C-alpha cells in the first residue's frame, strides 16, 4: 500500500488492490483482474456493471437516484461501478452477472442453472444391464446406449470388455469432444477439472477450474523458463533458426513451466494431476507454436508466416504435460504474423465484435497487439515496440520488481513510488511513461523528445525541477532520485537516450493504432472505447500514456483496463464449446494487417516519434 | 484337370477352372471367383450377365435369339452366362459391367470414367505459391487452400513447415478420410495402393489394388498362423480365456500372417509396403477382434457378446502391419455373436438387401453363417457346424490338400477324384457329402443315417457296391478305396461314426436355414436364390449337398456360387467410401438371431438330423 491509497477488496474472488481516492470501481475491479460489463460505455445508463458495496463509502455520483438502480437496490448497497468511485477503503461484492463472460459465470452461482456451461470434456456415470440371451448387444453398443453415441479410439476399446466385467458393468465415462477419453471405476463425475493457461513470453499463468460448475480451484504463475534462451520472441526464434536442437529445448522449457504450475495448483487444491482432463492454452504465435513443437522459424523473417491459423488440439500427455493420459490440449486459433492466440482469447473475453461503437483492443508489450473492431469488421496488427516498457535498453531501467520506481509524479518537485517499500535501484516502464509525460507538461522535454538543457529551461520552472536538469556530454539528463536516496548510491536519472528508446516504443504502438484507424476511415474521436489488456496495460496511468501519445487522445473514461483478458478467454473456451466456436468465428472475421512491409506505416511511425502537443483531462489513475 | 472336364479361362482376370460339360458359365465364373450379375434370377431376361466367348463352343440355349442380346452381339460372341453352358474348352471375356460390384469395376476398364471409385485414401499433388508480403497465409492454410479442407494431426503439422521449404513448396498430400496422412516429395499420385484382406480362421487371402483405378496388382494367401493355437475359433477363444498372455500371442500370429501376405504381394508387384495407404479387413467376429487386440473372451460363453458392432478404424502401423506409417486399418462392422465382418462383406458384395425375391446367403464352415434377405429385411444367424466339413473328426478325414479324395460318384461302382493326381490318403468334406448322397440314393444309407449291414442291402444293389459294404463291430462301413489303391496301404472307408458327424454338421446348417425361413414366414420354395459364399461353399456339388439336406430343396439353378464374397466386399470398401457407408447401412438393417438359446432351434436341429427322402433334379456340377 502506498501513501494515500485505498484498499479495495472484491468478493467473492477475495482479491484486493490499492488505488488512489476517486478511482472508479470499474477500474479498480479491472486492476484486480475482474472485468465488469460496460456496454453503455460507462455512461451510467445500462446498469450492467452494478456491484454491491459491503463496507466503506463511495462517491455521491454512484448513489444518484434516477439511474437504472431502484431505491431499494441503492438501499441494499448496490452501486454502478462505472459511476461510483472510492472515497474510503471498500469491500465490494461483484455479482457474477456484472462481469465479462457473465453469460458463463452466471452459472457458477448458486442458482444451479446450467446455462451454457458446456465444456468439451464431461463425464457420464453409467450402470449397464449385463448381457443376457435376450440382450446380446456388443459391449461397445451397450456402453454407447448409456453414455451417448461417442467415438471410441481402438486402444481404449481394447480395455472396455475387461473394465466392464471387472467393475460390475458400472463406472464413469470421460467424454472429450464426442470421443470416449477414459473409463473410471465408481462415480467420478464431480472430479473433473481443467486448466486454462496464458503463456506469455515472460510470464505464464495457469488457473485450475472444476468443469462441472466452473469454480476456480487454484491459480499459479511462473516465469517462462524460456527466458534462459532470450528475453523476447525474436531472440528465441533466432536461436531456433540457428540451432537444430533448440526447438525441442525451448519446447521442453515451456512444458516444464506449465508442469510447475500444474504441481502448484494441484497442491493448492489437493487435486491429483490425472483429474485434469483438458488444458486450454492462449499465447502469442511464437509461444503457441513452440509449445506445440511447430517450428516458428518463418516468424523470424519477412513476411512472418505462421504454421497454423485454426485452433489446434493435441494430446497433452504425449507432449509431457502432467494431466490425465488422454487429456486434450486446446491451443487457441491465431490471426497472422505475431497476432496469436492470446489476442484471440482477449477478443473472445471482450466480445470485441459485438460493440456498438468502434473499439480498440490494445495489449502493450515487447510486441504490441492492436485490434480495431468497427461495425463487425476487425483489423488486427502487431507492432514491435521493443523491450523499453520492460525496462530494457533504458540506462537505469529494470523490470517491475522490488526496488523499481513504478510511478513518477512531477509537480513542484518529483514524487516517486517504489515497489516493495525499498530504496530505488532503477525505474520500470510505467515510471518511464510518467516521467516523460510530467516533463512534457513542465516544459523540460520538447515535442521532438529533446530534454532541454538547464540554460534553456522555461522561466517559470519550479526551482526543484530546475535543479534536477543536468548537462551530460552535450545532452541533458533529468535526475529522478538523488544519489543519497538510492539503493546503489548513484543518482537515478532519465537520460536523453532513454527518451529516444521511449519514443521508438511509443511510436510503434501509436503508428499501429493510427494506421488501423485510417484503414477503417476512422479517427480517435470515433472510438467508443480503448480496452487495455495484458499485464503492462493494466499498470500504466492512462493520462500519462495518452500525454506521450501511447494512447489515443480520447477522454480517460473511454480508456478501460480489462485485466488479463487472455486468461479469461482461456477459461471461457475451457468451460464452453460455444466459446470455442466463437473463437473460431472471431478469427475468421479478423483481417490481419501486416505493418512490417507497409510504406504508410513507415510514414506514420516517423510522425509518431513527435510527442503530442495537446493534453486532455487528467484521469483518476492509481 | 480331371477326366472329361473342360478348361474355362476367364479374361481379363486370366483365371482358369475345370468343369464338367454343361456347366453354366455363371457357375464356372463363380468357381473362378468372378461373380456375375443375375438380377433376373438366371431366367435369361435381363441380359446383365452377358459375357463374350473368344474361343470354344457353348450350348445352343446361350445362342437363342429373341433374348436381350441383339443378333449383332450374338454374332460378336456375346452369350448370356446364365443360359450358356460349356460344350468345349472355352476362353471367355467378362465385361466389367457384368460382374457383381460392376458399378465399381466398370471404372477399371479403359473408358477412363471415374464412376464411384472413391477410396477413403487419395492423394493430391500440389504446387503452392511461396509466401510474400501480399500473401502471408500460414503454412497450414496455404496447404489447405491447395489440397482441400483437411484435418491435420499435430505430429504431422510439426513436419509441414520444413517439408514445404525443403521441397520448394511442392509435393503430394496423402489424405485419408478427410485427414492429412502424409506429405511426399514429388508427384506420387499414381503410387497409391491398398490391401483388402479376408481373414479366415484357417486361410487368409490378401489382394493388392491400385487405388487410383482399382487395378489388381497382387494376390496371396497364407494359412492363418493362429492354427498353432487351435483349429477353430472356440479353441482359440478358450486359450485366451485361460491364459492372460494368449491374446497378444494370437494377435501377433495373425499380424505376422498378414505381413507375410504383404511381403508376397509387394514382391509380385514391385511395390514397396510404404505405398500401401490403407488395409481393409473382413473376418469373422473372433478373427477381427483378435486382430484388433479386443478380447474375444465373451464370445466363449453364452450369450456370445461381441466387443463392437460398427466398423473400426485403427492405425495399421501401430499394430505392426507392414504398410505406410499412417495407413488406417478398416475393420468391417459385425452383426452379432459369431456373425462378423466377413458376412457383412459378403452381403455388401452380393447387394443382399436389393434382391427382388427372398434370398439366402450361406457360408459353410466350422461356423456356418446364414443370412436371409426378404423384402429389405435381413436376418442373420451363425450355427456351429463343427469341423467335419474340414475333414476333422472324420476317421479318415483330411483337409482338401494333395492326396484327399475330393469327389465321390456312386453308380454301378464307386468313382473318385483325388487332389493332386496322387494316391488317396483320406477324404475331405466335399467327398464326405458326395459319398453320403450317393449312398442314400443307392439305398445303403437310410434316412436316419444308418449304414445298412451287408445282409440288409437292397436286392437290386450293384454287386460292386455290395462288396464294399463291410461289417465292423456291429456297425457297417463302406469302402471307398481298397487298400491296394491307397497311399497308406489301408482301405479308405466311410464309417458309421463319420456319418453321425456329418449329420451333426449338416443339421446345424439345415436347422439354421429352417429357423430363419420360419421366422420370416417363408418356405424353401419361396427362395429366389441361395448364394453360396466362402471357400468350402464353392467346392461342394449342389445336388449332393441338397440330397443330404445341407441345402434347401430347390432347383439347382437357384443355388449359386458367389466365390470369395468376403474378399470382394473388402475390395469394394477399399475402393469406395459409398460402399463403406453401404456396409454400415447393411449392418444396421440386419437383425441377429441367436440360435444358441433358442428352444425352437433345438427341435429343428433334432428334426434336421434325418436326411431328406426326396431328390430333385441333378445339377451340372463339376
């Protein structure tokens, strides 16, 4: 918890976040990974985002009568999350129907309704009448008459006659996508689990669900062990291109990471791995292909060709994943180039094709993925932002771990926040954005990205800031933390070259967004929403990111955090075959725009290197 | 060639048989394994069985004008095979359209038509445009756009990127039932073969076909190596029930037999085993289940339960069959109990559900399978005839190999024919039937199956026959060959106990036929045809078999040999997916009648032990 921040706890998930006063509950929930529905665009008219405040006080706006909530609901503590903001620490109950994917999550509740909880894997408990002279159906026909008309692989059929006779013609059939995937003694219908996995280049997150009711039973995340082979996808692809043995090594690495996660969630829940009957994976194209053992080499050169586009189903156990021996591994469909399964998963979670106004989905990372949805059409592109947002290539940059400056506020002086209540040892991506935005506002960074020299500083500049401008080999640098306050004993500065790196990273995203908007004949003002997905996107401060041009110039209330949308997408396809068909449909509808060879993109990119002049309203970010 | 027999050679198959004068060409063709179409029931009205006599003379009936053949056709040598019989040795050309399965075989001809030659496995040669910035389709989508929308197993997808790049984006795709089953460099479309296998308890026959045009490229048969584990299916099932390790041993034995056949046909044709892309198997339920590795133990006790009913598709290579690594193994659907895939295959070949009048399909063996088709309904039963027809349990019985008496004619004396121009060492099943029939006619065997004692012989009995009646421990025996003419120096006789064994075997088949007819409310006179399938059925003499009651009392021209119908059925499903659907349909339509627990059957069986009194017309059998 940082100074002045408020703790907001969301139930029944039990997740807490710390936010600044006046942060809207929609945003706070997003930070907690809970995506609330806001089909009206946060205007407070549809009532879909309603939550119930169990303790604490929200802003008056959230309590205004005349909206979609009744007096009685208001009296019971219900608020519109899009209008209500935190005034004190809060405990907030999130009704299942208010979340994205509510069509699915609604059935997790206690109503007992099944809705469209329809996982590809399910079980049927059966009791068969033993054969008699009047009933000489073959074993397989007898079983099918009880459990449905399933396909049966020959190796499993081999076991059926003995199984039925050894267990008194009773047991539980495991059925995966219409195919028999196992027979178990007794009634094990309730013991059916599945794992959703978001495979990131850096971080892998797995969630264990009970398939019978969608209940979450475990969650674990681990660093992707492929890190040892390179920080970003390009370095890993190069490794594979240059070394014939590297693909199996990298495949093994990610499989081990997934197995570590499985061990963790199984330990949390007391559920044995053989009760995991399906694994659903969403990752970028490179991660998905390596995981499957498909050579990603063609992603390492123009024109960036993928191996597959439609969803793949493999055998988890044949790959070496700790799960039931017959568990399928579902891998998300891919759109093209570097726009992979995690993007499709995010689009599924966000229902991206069903928005009334044009909407942009942005996942900022080493590769930024951008999808523009307008009138049912979707354009998707990826853009190489480089690792600046992860602190790489920044002179004193670092990942967002303990000791990293993660927030910079520039007023009369510089205020910072450090992760883990430690002395600062460097700065991470969010701080880089904050600092650049603050310096632009203070007039000590010009729109070309040049840090002004001390002698060029604007006359009204606060003296404390002026003192932080220092000359360095003909360029200027800006001191964020003096030497005596850092962990290293060295001052932490923003250097001219850092700003150049930030400009390159920002321009890549910005030019991608511009190009997609232009292709669709739209401008930023037409956007009903910008949805920020992914780990980094959920930590940036919108007004700062917008100030440097990383996000379009639209009001903050249209820029929304949607949390780990890829994980939610993986959960959805795990729990519902309709969602799987929807993922296929979304992929089919989306056109991939290859920016790499696009002449327009080069021009957009050059233009996007210049920071915007304008500054819109401030946002109530954390 | 035996005394007085005529050599008939059928082209283009090049198969020759030896028959007695006046044998109809339909029957001669059946002996050669060529099943001619006779939808009119052999009345000479439909013209479907027409053949062309290239050399030799046929009976006048075959040349009569006014039938479906034109004067010009008659002048060109065309004859109706159902009316024409052999007067001299003949060379006969069989037009493809005159054979059973003509809808398929027609395309084997030189017309170049494709008809419904539609094998489950086919190949597509492709040349893909390499990726460019304007065409960044994923490898898999690019391939699918060229070869069709096939499913691709993950392990094969693993190889695709490297294959396409190594071979200049060209090659040949193997497609099996809508799934990609291999990529091969170059254009190998013509090199696509499949194997049809008839797996009998005793004999296994394999035929190699070119799938592109249905041409036969090799044929081989081998003794089923499972013989070492027992002569009949029951002894093999018992072995499996008593010994946990026996199932894999027996499975290995039949797989080795199939591999021996594959080596033989590959050597004949110069085609490597990896160019065999599918194997289609028809066998009885026990053979099929053991081949698949499915435990047949439940066939070893009442109520005789099968493991499966619908067709199974397994991986041939995973079982260890010498074929392409991704070749599927198709195993015929089964009807119930001991009525298995060979029966379904025969029904497919005979188009059994499409007959205008009631038709009986009979396959006589250790297990007799009987199917009655009437008005689109079909009833199937199996009946345990025991091994008497194979020479077992007959005191001087033997298989139909060199030295076996295979034919007995009883006139003023006994005339015999021995296989292989050797001195006789025993008698096989056909001779047993001949001898019993002849003895019945001569009055030295009564209808209860008792061989009369010398002193009871009818007064008019020819002296040579009377001399052959000898007393043996209170019973009579009938000497077929005197001691000085045999290989062993012992006389070869028919003993009273041999007749009892024959009565049991015959009664099993006869009672089965009666029961099915009775279930359908029919009598033998209603039968439009009795089709004899299988090895043994094609060697018996119809009038003799009818005389002892093994076949119904109907005119010989309604009793037809249809050759190895199971092999033809296997060929049909190999070359056409429509035939495969038809096989599924036939199985679905057929009701299995379990004779084992049927009280009526016991009564029928007892009654069938008495030989018929009547004797109809003689047939012109070989």
